[in-house]
């Protein structure tokens, strides 16, 4: 494993658009990194737990990204690496590269940044793939803005650099200029999600108040009953309580001027369909998921649904391009450790099923046309 200790190329490049006072700053290591805050991560977790449509959209994206296979020029190498990717241990109880990539992409979408690790065994081969928690990892940008370092908790409240950074997998979605952390696709949703939760909470409260009928019993004593107000009121309350608690229909009989009204019977629950749909449209637009994939039965034309599916395809292609770097590093490491030539290609499954249908129809029509042409030539 001497390749892990290989020295970096002494040749360096100057970045003209980076801040120039970092080297003279007494706390440059603190100044030059921007960790993904704990509160921000907790916020994104809460969004997924409290708004089901956000959680469903992320799972949809992960599943729709699809699978892939590795193609090598050498069939023997392709068979070996395919078996490795299919059976490699992932975390504690999973296996297969797809389990690792699915969790890696889910973390990438939720937080904008994903970190994993290639775990080596005692024999120097890849023993497992591990999805790291961002709570235990910090990504720092050192003096060189092109050099990114990974730090982990040492168990005593300090951060130490990883021993073998070559085994760390790290990806980011749309990082801001000068920032090593990516941008979560949930960014911008806390405001509208807060409004949605207020509406849903108000709907539940209103139904609890109006749907669960409560009654107001009013007793108006006469001129000759003023001395019996307390006793009469307690008797009416006791009898009314017994009538309401009874599991069978029970009549309430009283003497005197007694009126009974249902509390909130003259009120109506405000219509929440329009504001809720407005907020769900904002959420669906931010997540780039067609509404019909989330179970939202909004009236859309067939052409509009096709265009939305094409937009989703472009989003999935972008996420695939980010995952390609992680997959290449895993495959290159395995090939290098096993002494094979670094020659392979990542082939993803086709996303658009409509294209598959059209291609199948085109092949059918071409085959039918060719058969007719051959038949005509034989008859001539």
C-alpha cells in the first residue's frame, strides 16, 4: 500500500480569484472553512420528518436515479469488478454498491454534501464501504483553496485529519463560490413549510373544536328560584354530564328555563385547499418533481406531463454526473489494489421509458418495412 504515501507533485498553481491574506492570518484554519452547521442539519431533518411530501420527493429522486454497470475492455476484469460491486459490504447490515450509492445520494440531496469511506481489510483489499455521518466530519479548505482536508472527531472534542485521505469519498451539490460545502435542495423550503405546517395545525385544531361537538348549557332561574341557583345549577351539570358520558342515547330532562347550544355550530372551517396547493406548488417546483409522481392529482395535459418528465430527466442526469466521481474512485481503487489496468466505463440505465418505447416502435417499423421490401423483391 505504498501508493497511499506517495508525495504530491511539488508543482503548484496560483488561484487569482482567492483571498490573498489567508497565510498571514493567525487563525487561517478557522477562517478558511465553513462547516455545515448543526442547526442547519437539524432543520433539514425536521423538514423531512414534518412535511411528508418533501421526504417522498427525496426518496423518489433516489429511486429514479436508477442503476448502473461497469464495462471493461477485458471481460475477465469486468466479471470480477461486477462481482465485487454486487457483494461488497456496506455499513453494518447492507451489501452492494447500490445500497451505498442510494444512501450517499440521499445524504447529498438532504444536506448538499455527502461523505463516504473506502474501508480496507487486513489483506489490503476493499473490505467495505461506509456512509459517514456529517455530524462527525468537517471539511476544511487549507491555505491552498484547491486543497480540501477532511477532519474527524477524536472523541475528546478536537478535530484531527484523517490518516488516509485517499480513501475518503466526498461530493457536493452546487457549492457556493469559495465554499467547500454544497447546497441542499431543501434550501428555501423552511419558510413555505412553516406556513404549510401552520395551516395543517390550524385545520386539526379547528376540527377538534368544531368536529368534536361541545355544548353550552344555560340556566335562567325565575323570580322564585333565586335561592336555589347553586343547587339547581349543580344538579343540571350532574345530569348533563351523565347524559353525555352514557354510551347509549339518554334524554336530559330539566325544570325551568334551560337552553342548550352547540359551541361553534355557527362557524365554518376556513377552506385551506387554495393556500395549501399554492405552497405545494412551490415545494414541487423547488424539488423538480412532477406533481403526479407525488400523488397530487392536479389537472395537467399529456404534453405538460411529458415536459415535466423531461425536466426531471435532466435533473437526474445532473445527479448522476456528481455520483460518477464517487463511483470512479471506488472502481479505480479496486482495480489498483488488484493489479488490473485502469480501463472501465460507467453505463447508467436509461431513465426515460418513453424514449425506450419510441425506440422499440422505430425498430419494429423498420423491421416491418424491411420485410415488405424483401417480399416485393422476391415477387418481382
